[in-house]
């Protein structure tokens, strides 16, 4: 997460992606995308590895990004969840309901 006054002319922060070199373990920049709001504080990747949520404190929003399966780069969807002053995002496992069948 990058807290900046503007990112590429937008009033938003940024999410940075990095690639890990399998041989050396070193990080290499893989790109930056807008965080979807002002004052980004935290992000989380869902357990499936397909979605990233970014908490933007001063725009009262949590932005939704899809993660590219090949590169891992976040792809902003332009959607946000309105929440008052979010500073942290956590995914909480939800146990199946009693009597509910498991998804295939």
C-alpha cells in the first residue's frame, strides 16, 4: 500500500505488486494500481487467492480488485464497499450451516 496525495493524477493511494525470483528470492516491481480511495491503510487477499480488498480510511471505502491468475497483479474493478473509516481487512472462515450440503 502506498499512501500518496495522488496517484497518476487521481486522488487515491496505490497498491504495488512484486514478483519473487524463484532462484534468488529477491523482489522485483511488477506494477502499481490505484487503491481505489484516499489514505489506504491495509489490504488482504482472500483465501482463494482471487480477490484483494483495500481499506481506504479517508474515503470511507474498501475497494475490490481481482488478482490476475498469471501475474498476481491487482485489477481494480471500480467497485467499493462503503464502510466508515476502515483501517484493516480480515477474511473470517465461515463454517457450513447445519444441514447445508457442501458445494461441489
